[in-house]
């Protein structure tokens, strides 16, 4: 992101905007983090980095992470999974 420090936010790619939003949310050091599609728009390296960051966030027993995703790739990342299908909510795990 250092290469883009002097660029205007509106010129950022989807991935850059996503990174900026996540960094901003984590800077506040919240105990609860609710994010929508956090991996959307990120390349594979950034996805791996974000997985590590979020894993560190939830490793603190006082923190709670809630996120939405369309990808089953991140199911191993969750303690509890809720799936919505045809407006029906089911719990997994």
C-alpha cells in the first residue's frame, strides 16, 4: 500500500479499498468486528495475510469476529457457521 500513499481513495482498486477499510476497522482495536465479505477483491497473498490477521484477532479470548462470505473455503476458519438458503437459516458446526 505504500506505493499508493499519495493516491486519492476514489482511484483505489476494489482490493485496495478493502484493505483500507479493514486496516481502519482494526486500528480502533475493537473487541467485536463485523465485516461483510472481507476477502472480496483481494489477491491470494492478501487473502492469506488477512486470514493471519483475523486469526490473531480472534485468538484473543475477548474478541469476537462475525463475517459473511459466499465461499466455503473459509469454513475451517469459523467456530460457528450459519447458512442462509432461500431465506431459511440453518446452523452448522
